[in-house]
């Protein structure tokens, strides 16, 4: 056990409470725990028992708590990557000064707090379908050091935090995936409102000129589209010079799809692949097919593909 560098625990019965001074896993670098029932004290003990731990993943598990508020406190001076998936807790407090990758997926928290000393060293942030009342990533919540940001269908509060993170320009950001961007005047942060960031091509091109991969997916939060949706999404003329892969998701905007595709292609001169997500039962009219063929001839260097999306399940094919 003392020589292990990687350990995966799945459907395991974790009963021990490690003495931190014993340091049972002296060389362990990667720890993955999945599908277990465990107390927050046992999770803490596992992390403390790995003095060189760099990557920790906890997924699809039930965490019982001895305190009424259900708080998971984790501290590691070596941790660089942390992932939680399918976890429900009141609060999670992670103290990791050298954390570079943070991922939360299908989680339900009241509070999540990242504690670091000095500037935040995050280079990768992934938030997928998370419901959090309060997300605190420290005082340096901007993307100056981030190289990858992935956000998919979070709650409205998380979108507000994302706006704050992406509110300043960055030359380091290489990959940006934003899925489920809300369109609608009744949403707390509707596209086109005066908030830190308008999530459209012009703002993204100006703030992050070194992007290589870009994914934008929009969703309606009310029955009717906002007025002038095309001008909001395609306003400006700044070129995304380095983008080679672009993903557009607009399953509820079929009438605007061709216009959005054309506008995006013109803004990405070095694009190699364009992937468009559409509803599974979409039926394109003859006029669309004709215009699409013209578009393909105009941009022969781009591999254009359609991906069918099941709106209810979120699965693609």
C-alpha cells in the first residue's frame, strides 16, 4: 500500500479513520472514490492519509455527516486537480493552495468555497449542471490564469459568477465552452443586459483573442425570442483569428440557424470544423437546404457537421 501511486475505490466499504500522522499512502498521487457510502470524516481522513496527493475525484457517492449542516472540509497542500460529480451536500470547503483544475458536475450544494493563499492558480474550470446558492472561488475570480473554461446548464447564480470570472481580457484562455446561455428578458442575467459580460461573439473575440476552441449553446427561458436576437449574437466585426473548432448549439433557434452559422463562419477565417447541435426531430425546409449548399461552397475548407440533440435527456447523437 505504501508504494501505490494510483488508487480507485468503487462500491467499497470504507470504514477506517486514518491517523494523519501515520500517512498510510506515502506515494499515492491519484485517488478516485465512486459509488460508496462514506462519512465526511472518512473522506477527510483519506485525503490526509495521502501527503503527496495531486488528483482527487469523488463521484456518485452518498456522504453522511456528523454535523447538522452537512459540511465537507478538505485540506491538501499538494492537490492540483479536484472533481466532484453527483454529490449532494450543504457545504464544501476546499483548501488547496496549488489547485489547477476544478470540476463540479451534477452537484447540489448550498455553498462551495475554494480557499487559497495568494493568487488563484486555476488553469481549468468545469461546471456542469450544478445547482449552487453560493459559489466562492476566492478574491481573484477572473480568468487571467485560466486556459480552459467549461460551463454547462448551471443555475442562474452560477451564470452570474461566470460573468464575473470572464469579465476581464485574457491572452491565456484557449478553450471556452458555454452551453445553455439564457436568452430571455425575464432571466436574471438576460443576454444583452448591462452585466459584466455579454456572451456573444464580439465580446468573446475582444476579450480572448487566443482562443482555439469555442463552444456556444443558447437556450430560451421564455416562449418568445428577445427582439433583435441576431444582432445581439452577431454584433460587431472582430475576427476570431485562432479559432479552429467551433460548436454552435441553438436547438430552439432553427429559423435563425443559417444566419448564425454564416455569421460565425465569417468571423473565424481559420476554422477547420463547425459542429451544430439541433433538435432530434428537426425538419429542414428546401429553402434551408439550398442556402446551406451555397454556404458549404463558400467555405469549402470547413468541415460542417450536425449533431442531433435530445432536449429532454441532453444526449447527442
